[in-house]
């Protein structure tokens, strides 16, 4: 069981936004005594700044009401004929209550771990392996909420759905392979062989290269009329008193080819952690979008910290381009 709480304040343009909420999660595992450990994802709750009330709820109800009225008034048309005699009008209205944008991820994945690797099956498996960009160092969803829409954005295709994932390692290298039999998220698709189903495959490997650690990944979304192939590579190395990371991601889809280059530097200042990231994204036919992010966090006790974050997005269609956030976090 894990839990935590956050209190955050964002300053963007002339607005000040507050968010308070927390999380509570459960997970379960069992050692079968034969070298296999089974792990199941459990129920989780949390606040989401994308929701109007900041409360995650899995309750949804639809109410439909119908009213009927009869017009008893009489009128005479241009031909002196009576009209509106006993005309009946029926009005139907529908209202939906609850939060339809909620996914609590309860009991949707199960994993089997052995000495040779881990096999995971689930209805909400993510295989966005090629998403290796390092320029976004933000930890809070609130920090960049409300920024203007980027003119150039990286598209990864459909990378979440009903599928399997296998992860293993050998020597100093690791290998992860994923396959989605139905690349749509948020539901259990039992008939994954139905006509019209779309699939996604992905592969990722991490290998040591001298003093560097390099990761290479490829994802292919085979959705009809929306094929998206993404290739990513990233590496990191010690630099000064911290770690320097760089990455390059290229996406080839039906609407535009997109490339993204990014870099990040993470270090410590006394007992505080500092990270700065930068990325530039170029989509065919659109102007570049540049993103700069920074975060600093200071522990103030066991499981408690205060932090500040900054974001600037250059190359937006309209709206705000920068924001600052102050927050505190508690883990229980």
C-alpha cells in the first residue's frame, strides 16, 4: 500500500491556480515457491488537475427523461383549414452524471516474474518505448496546465491497450518487447481478433557503451489510415557534479514527420535536487516548438519535501507561454 498528498500553487499569466489532493494505491504479489512471483496491479485513487473537481470518481449514470404535451389551440391556415388539432409533442432529454474520464487501473494487469525475466499481461499496457525525450523534467501535471498549444508536437500513435510485455536482461544489457492485440486503452477487449482491430508492437534495448548508457527503441502503430512509426535513442553520462542526458526521437505518421532533440542536466546543490531540461520539436509544415523546464526540490523531513518548477514553451499557436509552480509533497 502506498499513499501521498500534494499542495501546489501555479502562477500563469494573470491567474493563480491552487491544487490539493493525494493518492492511495494497492498492489498484491505472491511467491509461488517454484521460482515464479505473481504480481497484480490493485486499486488506485488520485487527484487529476485535468478534472474540473480534481476528484477521481468511477461512478457514471445516465438519466433520460421524456415529456409529452398536446396542443389544444386551433389555428386557421391560408386556405381556411383548421390546423394544430390535437397535435402531440414529445421532448426527450438526456443527462450524464459522474466522471467518464476516469481510469482507476484496478486489477488490469498481472505479471509473472522469474530469474529469466518478467511477463506482463493487461488491458492497459503501455508500450511507448520510443518516447525517450528528456527535455521535460516537470513532476507536477499542474505546472504546464493552461499553456498555449504547441505548433509542433511529437505523435507516438496508439501505445496503450490490451497486450503483453516481456522484459529481460543479460550481461549489462536489457531488452523489452511489447505487443498490443488491441491498441485502445481503458477497456477490457476480450475479442482481440475481431475484424478492424488495430495492433502496435514495440522493442527497446539498453546497452552500456564505454562510459555511456544508451537506450534505443522502436514503436510501430499499425492502425489503418493512421500508421505511426517512432524511433528513439537516448544516452546519459556523468558530467561535473551531475548527469547529462541527451535524446533524439523521430516520428513518421500520416499527417507530418516530426523530429525532437532534447537534453537534460541533473545535479544536487547541498541537499537540494536540481534538474534543467530543453527540447526542440520540428513538425513538417509547422514552426518549431521549444520547451525549457526546470525543477528544484528540497527535503524538509522524512517523506516530505518542498519544490518549485518553471516551464517556458516557445512556439505556440496562442495563449500563455510560461508558468511557475510552488508545491509541497508528503509520502505516508
